[in-house]
C-alpha cells in the first residue's frame, strides 16, 4: 500500500538529483535509508571499539592540558 507524503521543493530536487535511471522516488528513499542504516551501524561498532575509546580518553580536556 502506498502513502502520500509532502516534500519541500528543495527536498524534491535533492531526491531528483540522486535518482537513478528508472528508479522511483520510493526506491531512492529506500536506498538512501539502507545506506544511512549501514553507516549508522558502522559508526556504532566503531564507537564501541577499544581504539576509539582510547582515542576519546586522550582527547578529553584534562588529557590535553597535561601535555
């Protein structure tokens, strides 16, 4: 079942630029959401890594002042 949504002219134009040949706007949005979700999962995985947590500790204001 399809749903109608309202888009600003600017949002419509941005989607149109990203649209591939013979791709519907629904397909564009689904593709962009899939990419967003994959990147979001990658960022979450990275943020849980020991290396990132160590880097984050090293970037704290108290760590910077002690150098």
